[in-house]
C-alpha cells in the first residue's frame, strides 16, 4: 500500500513539474489611459524564461472587447497590423533571462471608449506552457481647444531600447516632407528614416548606438515638429 502511494505521489509530482509555468510576466501596465486624438496608446511588459533551457516564445493576441473605431496592434519579434493575431516568428528567450520586446498598442482613431485585449505568450514547442495577460485601454475625449498637429508620432517603444525601437506615425498632408531621426543631446543625427506613407510604423535600429540618452524627433519640411526622449541600454 505504501509503495503504491509513493508511486502515485511520484506521478503527481512529475505531472506538476511538467505543467509548471516557465514563462513569467512582470512589469505589466494592465490599464492604460489615453486621449481620442492620440495616435497610439501603448502598454508594455517583461516576459521571463524561468527555466534552465532556452525557449522560442510566440505571442498570440485575442480581442476581448474592442470599442467601435479602435484598432489593436502589437509588436513581438516585429510589429504587426490589426489583421494579425499570432506572431509569425518567435522571440528566443535564453535560459533564466527575459525580453522587453513586447508592446501592445491601441489606435483610438479619434474615438472614445474602453477596449480590452488579451495576449498569450507560449513556448513554440509546447503550447500548454504559457502565460496570459489582459490590457485595458481607457480612451477619453480631448478638450474643446485641442488641435491635432499635421504630423503625429507615438512615443518610441521599447524604451529603453536595445537593438531597436519603433515609432508609429500619421501625416495629414501628403505633400509634407517628413522624416524621423534619432539624435543625441547635442543634436548630432545618428539615424534618419524618411516617411513614405501617410500612416504606419517605422522601426529604428539602435544596436550601433552607445548606451545613453537620445531623442527621437519628427522633421516636417525641415522643421522639428515633435520630440520624444529615448534611452538606449544594451544588455
């Protein structure tokens, strides 16, 4: 009887070990507030591989409750549009390490409301090994005197950046000549990306930049029209 009991306990222990959660989510911005005129409202989190084995991790989006007019997008191995729900490629997270590459975005499109979007991070080789998060985006109205600029850019994400950061943008006037730059505190330009479309996402490489403080800025017809702080920190 004792031997049978020990066998049962051993089986239960193995089962628990097999199904133990190895992907741990932290630093989650679970509720994000924004304005209807914001280009994007973003949330971030850290995904940690709490095992001694490297893992290829996929990200899957599920729209729980999307307010009319809102669009949900995300970045994992790259940035995906509203029609993509599963990342096409995994992000490799080394054993006992983490990644800050995830960004969950919402585009209000001048519409107020509350949207809830769920995300799942799972081992590509074992889909039962996963962690879920839920992000609530609360979008309010702007004041009566608010004016939407001709060029809107989102804050850079991820921030701090390691190998890359990305910026969403909209350009009202197609005739405007607009480019996105990364500059240092003295104004020295390190990265320049001309914008070819009226709206989209531009990915800026930061892997060759030294760790430190920079600025991402939009240049419209030769003039600085928007600036955001960017921290570069290499692992």
